[in-house]
C-alpha cells in the first residue's frame, strides 16, 4: 500500500533542501572583479554620533544591494543571468559537430538564429537582470560626491565649517567593504540680527501684523528649512489677505557676516527683502507695486462652451452675482451662488478660490470649471469670471469587477447605473443602479452550495447641501465643508451561505468634510428589513449545530427508544425539519426524555440560535461616523487613519411604545409589521498607522474595538450587525467565521458575537521588481457579552478573558499591478485559545495546518 505524501511531514526536509540549494548555487562576488570591492554597508557619524536619519542616508550616491531578511536576493537573481548569452548559445550550438546540422534540418537558418534570441536563451537572462540588481561596486568618485552632499546638507543646518572624510573597512570579508562617512560639524551659526526691506506698502503693513510668528528670528540656529518654510508661510498669508498674484520668488534673504569679527565668531546678520511684482513680456521685464485687491464684479457663466458668443448671452443679477446663460437658465440661481465663495467687494483670498473649485466639483453637475481674474487699470479691483461647463444630463455606466471577501475566494460582479443630473434645478443627482454577483466559496465546509449569488438594485438621490425642510444649516455647516444629503432605497436578493434572504434598505443621512482630512457622516434614518426565505433549511446549512443536536438525540435514544419517532426511516438521524423541530419541542416544552443539565442547556441554546438566525429582522437605526485620515496621496507611506462610529437601533420605536399600541409575539416582544424590531447600542473604534522605514519598507498597524449591547426589545444583536473573526482582512491564521467566540472552536458553522478586539501588525518590504513581501502578526477574538449566551467559554467574563486572544503569524506575497495589489497570505496558528492551556502555543504551526488567503489590495 502506497503511503500518501504529506506536506506536513516533509516541510522541514523541503525547507532544508531549498536552503541548501540557495547557499551552494549563489555567489555574491560572481560579477565582482579582482580589483573591485562590493559595497556592504554605509554608515554616517557626525561628531562621533551615529546618524540614522533617512534624509541624510538618502544623500549617499551608492547604496548596498537590497536584502530580503539579510539575504541579497536581487543580487543573486542578477548573477544567475548569463553574462553574454549570445556567446553562450554559440558555444552550446557548436559544442557538438552535428548539433547545428540537426537543427538546420529541422529549422531554417533564420529560425536557428532566432532561437538564440528567444526568451529561454537570451530573454531569460535579460529578465533576470531586469528583476535583479547589479552588484554595487565601490566608486570613490561617487563617495567623494556623497561627502559634498553631506557637507551641503549640514551646511543648510548652520554648520558652515563642517569637515567630511570617509574610511573604507574591507577587513571582515573578501572583496567586500563598508564605507563610514565621518563629519566634524563644530558649532552651528546663530542668527544675531534680523532686518527687513519691503518695497510695497500694502505688503509691509500685512507683514507687520504677522511678524511675531516668523520662523526666522534672532537667536535661532541657522537652518535653511526655516527660511523656506517662512517664505511659504508669508506667501500663503499675502495671497489670503488681498494680494492677488503674489510671487513667492519676491521674497529673498541675504546672509551677512561682519568680516571684522573674529574667525570663530558664529553669528550671522539676516536681511529679508520682499521685492515688487515682476512681469515678463516677450522682450522686457517690468515691476509694479503689490496692492490689496477687492472684487468689483463676479460673473458666472452657466453651461459655458468655448465657442460661445458672449454677446448672445442673457443675464440676471442675483445676490451680487451676474449669471450669464443661453436660452433658458436650467439652474436655480441660489444653487450656483452657494457654490461660489468669491464675493463682490470682498478682498481676494486664495482659500476662496480653492473652496470654490472644491464645491463646484462637489455638485457633480459641471466639468472643467475655470476661474479667470481680470485686474483693472487701478491695480486694486478685480473682475472674476467663473466658467461652468455642464456634464451630460444623463449618463449610463456599466462596470465589471473581480471581487474577494472573507467568505469567497473570487467573485465576478456586474453593475449598471443611470445617473440624472440637476433633477430639480439645484444640482441634485438621481441615480438608478442594478447589480449582480456570483462568487466561489473560500471554504467548502461553509455550505453545500459551491457558489453565492446576489442581485439587487438601488435608487439614490443626492443634494449638494444639508436638506432640512424649513431650516437653514449654512451657518452651522458652511458650503465650503462640502455638505451632502443622501436619500436611498435599495433591495437585494441573496442566495448565500445561509438561509437565502431578501433585504430592503432605506437611508436618510448627511455628510460633510470640514477639512480634507476630516469627515463626518450622520444617518438619521437607517432602516434594514431582512427576510429569510428558507427557514426550514437551518439544520441543512448549519451542520455543526445539527451534529450537536443529533448526538444529544442519539444519547437519549439509548435510554428511551421513543426518540426514534424523530429519526429518518432506517437511519438513526433526525429528519429535517420535522425531526429536529419535534425533538426540540419534546425536550423544551413537553419535558420528555431524561437529559443531563448540560444536554438540556445545549438543546435550549441551539433552539435559541435557530430562532435568532431564522427569524426576520427589522432594524430601525441611526448612526454617526467620524473619520480622520492624514494620508497625502496614494504614495504616502507615513500616515494614520482613525474612525469611530456610534449606532443606536430601536430607541425611537421604544419611545413611541406609550403612544402606539404595538402588538406582541409570544415572548412579549413588540412587533412592527409582524416583525420584532431590534434594539441595541453599538460603538466601534478603528485606528490604522503606517510608518515609512525607508522608501520601500513599511510597518503597518491596525487596532479595532467593537461592542454592540442589546437591550429592551432584544436579547441579542442581529446576525447582520454582529462581529466575526478570521479571514483575509482579519486574523489570517483562521478562516472567516471560524475563530471564537472565546475559547470555543468551530462551535457553530458561522461563529459570531457582539464584542470584538483585533490587532494587526505587518512589515512590508520589496522582493524583486513588482513583487513585494510581508511578515505579519494578527491577534484578536470575539466574545458574547450582555446578551442571552450563557456558555462561559464563549463569553467575556473578566480580565482573565484577555487570555482568549488568539495570535496568528505568517508571511505573504504581493504583486503590484499599479491599480491594485494581488495578495497571497499564509497564516499559522501561533496561539490557539481553543486548545487545552498546555497545548495552545505552536501546536499547529506547520504548513499542513496553515491557512492560505487570497486578497485584493492591502488588508489595512
């Protein structure tokens, strides 16, 4: 009998084999000549102190070859390439006298020549060179250039007399050397006096009002960064206090030093000069004073086209604006003027121009807005012309998307939407959308079905303002905060991993952004109705629950054969649904069968879970979400993101209990349209932080806390509002829904609870080209708390429950496609709280028990 191959049993051998191949087949010095040195390390010391500043390190011309966990992988990939693939091919071709003759008989001479240029011969070597990295050979001329850069860098910090040298250390390994850059800085120069010379009186008066916050002051160490930042500060001030067209280049600094002072005197005199406005024509350069500018007139051109004859336009005056249009004005004047922050008789402010562009974009009605400023002959008045080009009234969009989630490896989604703009003349947007998706389950044990499907549709109406009848909100939340009102209604039909369901959603809410980094979202009304379509399939879908109930029934059968009335014919297994329902009723309501207290509690717990997951849900909630994200563009690797959310469900309906006579079910729960409404309070805190260790190495951290507390009309939280653990974006050593609650293991097919803690730490680094790598550690779990679950293994009881936090560690590979990242993560159960206390650490830490996750983009 052949023994099946087990990856688990051979992992160590395979690893040693691969390691041996890597060590014996690679030679880092393969492309290093005898008279050359391979650069292994750079270090910088200033006045004997080691400098780890990335800014300083970036000034060095030559960097050592990149390494993956200390191993120069890209260097060895480069060395694997043939140095001269053409000559290697010719040598192979003529090594055997008959080889070329046989090839010529099979192929033409042209084809034989092309064979030498093929990917496997020449292209393979070129590919290795492309993804690899040539050895970095020490070039002393570049080393001296690095010294000059370092001296200039520290000179910009006031160390004008700094000296720099370098030392080569080649004593440790053959044909390898490290470079130590050594700087003697001395004492920094200090600003001893500061004076100014400003040509334009208007600029001078504004400067006087803001001089106390200057970054260049007497007594401060000279730092070129302070001068640059001060120029930016002053430019921003001038442009926002009426000086239109102020040029940053008008500000200059002259550094003076009294030559009569001693050579060791470290004091400097600084004079700031702000010159007049310079204008360059074709042949001449003219100068003129800067003035404070005010807007004389503000014109808005609606539906403007480049070939529009302005003489044919009609106009109306509204609230100190002149609106030009052709034919019929399609927009309410107020909708246009509310988006413009440039006002007649106000001074010019760059901030108003930026806010105007942002709000016009927020209307989602116009494209390519353009603002033109015309200065009159007095040089103090401006006419502002705002040109608005309308987007199409209707637009149709079709999308296809590849998706991935915690319960499906891959899915294909289709969607289409019809957008109607300016519905009521106030730049409102109405959209109708339809969607459908099909996905392949990530874990076959989740369901008997292989696929999950969903179809749905939504109607969305967006207002570019906070819409409250008879109430003005502009003073509380100004338009520059980009306020929006969203009203939506949608439905979906899911054939999912559970009981299949229909959902109906209605949302009425607001959102606004006080700054580019902060966002508020309020949903005054968020109604979700969930209708389960196949309630009798519960024990068909939730196999673990069925096995537990069936085992209890088999135990009861040994002492009471009448249990067999609930079994299938000729099969000691409860029939579904009649047998499971009948046995549960006989135990809980009729008191039949002599069960132990534990078995009786299990039957009651199973029935409570069945009722909970099969009953229809009505969630009448409201919520508030605050988000802060200081990320500056997609390439920013040094940022943080914070999100907090508060949600309350059922409070309004409970307040109406004394006014509206609700009907009740057998359990005394209030019903709305025959469905018990949910009542709970939920809060979430999510924090993400990224540290940029270098331009290509990043540490990413995430922490999450979520708690939902049922009360009043609910003893538990609806399944759709509960928390789960595991999966590709959570703890990657466990499959989705398989971790927890508490110390339980696979207690249910879909394990969920109402308390969650999660912590993720990931180190991301480059491997070769667009291939990236990651090492990660994921910790967390879910628990039941303040609900009707009595199992102490699944509940959060006291501080000792923190010992239930699971830990998964592993590694991942990513391929960067520029627009998205494809991700493969391998997670190992490092600390499993479901095991016995003595066996929790590293019990299943092997490839045989590893969990593989496929994901799109980074998990956090």
